[in-house]
């Protein structure tokens, strides 16, 4: 796997939070980070699980999503839905039935995502939603969304950081 950088354990209001940080130097490294993330992902059964992918252009958000799709059996090529905003793929993973990939890069207002059925989408517990550029629609991202941060280090290296 990409070099393990740091694992930190924090106590916040009597809740333990572990943060995982990886350096990925290849698609294979990113696949392993995606696999680790998915292994620790819990199906809640109440509403969809939303994963907010944050980072600058070229920092690895789409590459990570592609690796998640590959692991979950998505057969078609996954490209960032920058122009169509949303792509939905059939999956069968921990009771999740749909992988929803959203790219909010071009969105200027939260209402644009609401018009695409955001509220219905996040109510369905069978949906696993990965959203790139969540900061563009931050007011409608669920408070319990998982967050993964991506950072461009150099042409071959990305830093991937998430709460375990």
C-alpha cells in the first residue's frame, strides 16, 4: 500500500475518532485505500451513506471513486460526471444497491442539486453517495456525512485522509 503516514486517535465529547492518512503513489495504492475505507463503512439502514470527497482539481477524487466502483463491481468506465452532474450505478455491497457519483463542481447554488432530487436520493438507505466538490453545496450535505480529503503532492503522489 502507499506509505502509511499517520493514524491519530482523538477524543471529542467522549467519542473516539481515528483518522487515517495515506500516501498513494499508484492506482493500486488508491485501490487499497478505497478497499480499507469500504471495509470500515457501515450500512446504517436509515438513510443513504453520503461520502464527501474534498480536494483541489487533480487531487484524486475521481480516481478514488473509480476504484470504489471497481471494487463494488461497476463494469462500465466511470468518468467524473462534471457535465451530467450525477451518475448512478447498480451494485450489491453491504445492502447497498446503488452507487451514486455526483460532481458538484459546476453547481453555483444548492438548489441546483435539490432540483436533481437530492433529498429523495439521500433518504434511501440502499444508496451509497460519493459527492465531489461538496463545499459547493455544503448547506445540504448531511451532518453525518463521511469526509475524505485529497491533496496533490506531486505528479505521482496523492495524500488521502479520512476518519475511520
